[in-house]
């Protein structure tokens, strides 16, 4: 899902320290509907514009040396939105995967989907499976899309999987620790996010990566997702590099 620029892309801005960039950025892409409403457009037009924003952010991560990007595309609670919007989103996900897969392969982007994928339309499940299989050897950027995802749901399924292993004798209860628990999460192949970006000004994490966000730096901007451009990302990274990450300790 890489956007082709009309001109060569800028390299890492000179005021960013390449040694202090986050290696894993997570994003709550909020504000598509409000962006459209402010312009007198249907909500779905905000989602369409949001796809372009995501493509450019993925390209930016690749160019600036940020190895992992995880985005919140559709939550377990989003099924409560108007059915027309939900159906549009499912179709949009499928169309984008078909359209962008060849370029993701060429750009060496690995795409993974996390969440309860079995509840998605069958045709979308097939496109997801194909995209993950065809990019599984790529290592340039680890691109994770949380779809029908909820942080509480993820923790519950991990608990169930561990409890089953204890019940069957495969695992001793005393062997359960944080590292083992993390191996049962959807995101077990990834490090925890260093930076969480939320657009559109809401001051909450909305059931996203609850375990993984324990020590993430949080950056909230009032900019709606469709307008979150390269400069807005630059500002988020600048703010991140001013933080003193102590992980509960004292220097």
C-alpha cells in the first residue's frame, strides 16, 4: 500500500535524530467522518481520502527508517455504525488490497491483519489471506492492520489459549509470565509500539493495543486523519524526540 509520489520524496528532515526515531508507530486514524461532514460530503468520502493518507504515511515510514506501522482500521465496536458505512468499509478494504498488493510486494512491505478475522466477509478474508501470504518474506516495513480488533478481546483470547494449555497439562501455571502472555497476543511477532498517534483530538485509546501500550508515548493532534500529512507526522516525531522515556525508572 505504497503511494507513488509525483516528485522524489524528501529524506529524513534535518531536525530529526535518526538514532532516536520510534521503531514502531501505532496510529488511531480518527476523524474521517467529521472531515467529510465539515465539507458537506458523505462520510464514505472521508474514508476514501483516509486511504490516501495511510498510503503516504506508509511510504514515509519506509523512507525515514521506521520499521513497523500498526493502524486501527476497524474496531469490534465499529459494527454498531450504520450498515451502509460498514458495508462500504468492507468493500473498500478488499478493493485496496487488490489494487495495492503488487506494489507492496515490490516495495518489500509485509502486511499482517490482526483481530477476529473470521467475522469478516468471506471475499475479504480471502484477500487478506492472499496479501499476508504473498508478502510474508518482506522485511522493509512491518505493516499491521487491526481489523475487527479490540484490545479486551485480544487479552481474553490470550487468556483462553493459556488456560487451555494449563488444563491439558501442556503448561504449568507457574510458568505464566509477561513474556509467555505476549506470545499469545495477535501482535506476538512485533515489539510494543514506541509511539501512539491519535488524530482528530480525542483523548482516549479506544480499546486499541491495551497490553502493548503500557509504555508507549502518546501524541494527540486535532488534525483529522484525512489531513494528517507528512509535515504533521514530522511534528509528531519531533515531539516524540523531546520525551524522556524512563519506563517507570529514574535516571
